[in-house]
């Protein structure tokens, strides 16, 4: 997206007070925190703008900030990451949310800033910036920016070509008609649907209730689409009529989900501004939010740590496999590895992989790259590119990680992973497994697993082509 992303909404100051809790207070059953460290960061619409700027995008934030210390700190933090700030006239205080945390957990939150002040007439530059926007994100935190008549008037006059993503708030203003995408979370969607009388019949639960809420809100708000975020379960996208689209979220370890909704809405706005269709933008937004919380949430955006700046990595790569091995080995677990081409996954592969996983605490699959497969199998192979082969393998519950190697054999990959067990399927029983000597370097063991007779990729290809069957020597261990 070459034109700027314009974020319109309420800016806050978020402050994390981090400490070490090693004892209880003698006069009350509360933890005593030592070694305190204070980490300020932009909050609300300012956090959304900072996220986009950290990712290298041109960002303008239209917001109201008080002339106080909190407002000055927000301005400093935004300048540090390259956000251009357009301030609206405002006579109130800058809201501040201070979280006291220890061991990755919040102990208490202290809010200040009081009742919102009055927002004045936007400067002329705001209209100019909005007219040149590649996309607009309205990050409403219920403090009045999105509800101000002059601001809503400018948003209503946006060219239709400019996609608007509206992240609503229960205390905020209703999204303007025509928004490309509105992004409430599940609880907000339920409240909004009840307020507007479009919650559907009583007794609905789960995705049925979410789908009914989203469809009703799409019509009530006259939005083009509504995406209800479901936390660790992903997001549900509704265009009002028809079956909703659900994008599940990847499983990640989450310590602090604060800001995940902002990460979702920012990514959706950027993708729509780049020309993606809404369903694709929502899918990318789900993965970006998961990547954000996996990276530590707000901690990934503190000064000096710019956090994730790239597209979400949807498929485990070598680094992921190595991290998995270190984690399992560090806890005394047994690491199992196996390898092959896995071109057209069949029942023989599945049986071998399932049995391999039962030998230890995790299974890493070493997958031949496309060039490696061509050298081994000929110019007509692989039938399926490595990215898709990896995706299929990752979908198996007994595969914990996939790493792709470009050599003819996985020897160098094995030397880096150092698995405890190398499992080989096929016709190696009673014969030497080629990688066995490598495993001995660190005390690992190569083993042979039984195979399902008559299952091989080569035979599947021959059968599909109508060619005569070859002798039964192309087993799962050799043609994966």
C-alpha cells in the first residue's frame, strides 16, 4: 500500500510496571514486588498506529491528546516509531492505564484520565490526509473521537475507493454506513446485537450465536462485512447473507493478549488497502494477531524492541524445528525424526509417521525440497510443491514440526537437530539404514518401522497414468 494508513481514534498511554514477586507482605496477603521497571507504550488508537509504523508502513494518526505529561509521552513514543500525528483540539486529560505485572501476569490495573473532554473542529489538514488515504482504521475506545460530529462528517465524505475498517467500542459511536469491515470481539458483538434487537432466537450458543450476531449487525450497521474476533479460536466473517467464513487461529503460547484486537484490525486495514478481498484480509489478520501474542504481545513493542515486522509464518520452518528439539530435549524428552519426499501423502506414509511419533515425545519430519526431489525422482517430480507438502504434513496430529532440506540426503539437517531416534520406513529391515552412522555421532539410534505393503507414491502415479505396475520395491521408506 503506497498511500498512507490513516488511523482515527482515541489515543491512550499504557504503562507496564514490571517487578519480581518473591515474597508476601507481612501486613496483608499480597505480593511484594522488587526490582521495579516502568515501560511506557502507546495505547488505544496510538497502539494501532505504532504497530503499523513498526511494520514499515506510512501511518498518520488523527487523535485527541491532552496537554499533560501522559500526552507528551504518547507523542514521544509515536515520533520514535515514525507515526505522523495530527492532533484534534481537545480540552481534556490523556487517559492512562497502568498495569502492575509480575511473572508475566497482571496483578492490578490503575486507570486515570477521568471524563473525556470536548473535541473541537479538526484542522484542515485532517480532511486532506483522509482524502489521500490508502485505507482508514477507526480505532474507537469510547473517548469521543469517533463520535465527534466533525470527525464523522469527514469520514462520511471519504471516497468509496478507500476501505474503512471500524473497530467499535461499547461506549463509542456506531460505525458509519458503508464501512468495508467492522471488527467487534465476541462479547462486544453480543452486546451490540442485543442493543439493536438482532441477537436472534434465545438459546443459540457457540458459532451459531456468533454467526447470527454478525449477520444481524452487518445489516443494522449497513456495513459491507462484519468480522467477529474469537480470541484463540480465530474470527468469523459474515457478509450478512449466506454461510459465514471462519478462520481458525494457529495454536500459540500466549502470555499477554493485550493489543491482539488492534493487531487484527491494523492488519485487515493494511491488506484491504493493498487490494486484498475481505476474506483474505481477515485470514491474514488472524495469523498476524496470533504471531503478535506469540511474540509477547505488548512486550514486543517496547522501545528498543520493534516486535514482529514480517508476514506471519504459517508453516513451521527449520528454526521452529530446532526450537522444538531444544525444548523437548531440555526437559529430558525423546526427539524422533524421519524424512522423505512425501509427494502425494498416502496410507503408508500415515502409518509410518504415526508409528514414528509413538517412539518419543515429538516428531520432526525432514522434507526434501523441490530441487532435491527432482534430482532423486526425475524432472516430472514433485507433483506437489514443498510448501503444500509441508502444509499437509503439519495437519497430521502426530507431526510436531517440518523442516525442509535442499540436499540429496538429510545428513546435515540431522547433525543440526541431533534427534534421539531416526525412524525409517520401508524395506530396510535387516539392512543398514544410510543415516545410522550419523546418529552414532551423538548417541542416537536409527530404527526401521513396518510399512503397509503395496502403498507408494510411484505406484499411485503409475495407476493414475494407466501404466503397468512395477515390482514391489518402491516402499514408503524410499518414496515419501
